[in-house]
C-alpha cells in the first residue's frame, strides 16, 4: 500500500488491545508510513491467517 502524502510503500503492523466490557483481546491491523507515521487501519487478514485458511482448504479436498 502506498502513502497518499509521501508516495512511499507502507509497512504492515498489528496492535493488540482489550475490548470494552469483554475479556477477549482484539487485533487491529494497519499500514504505517515509515516517513510521516500516518496509519491506515484495514480489516484484511494477515499473512499467517491467509496461510492457515489455505491449508484448511487443501485438507478438506
């Protein structure tokens, strides 16, 4: 993903926190610009989740 301000490739990251009124933790994925530190939050899965889903698909065949 490219930063709209700097036109530099953004790095991926994840923040972990507690949900309000719940004991489970939540993960928020984002892309962050290395130059201006602007963050864009996304709902896409991370690489490990994609790989687990693909391996589960191949096991079911």
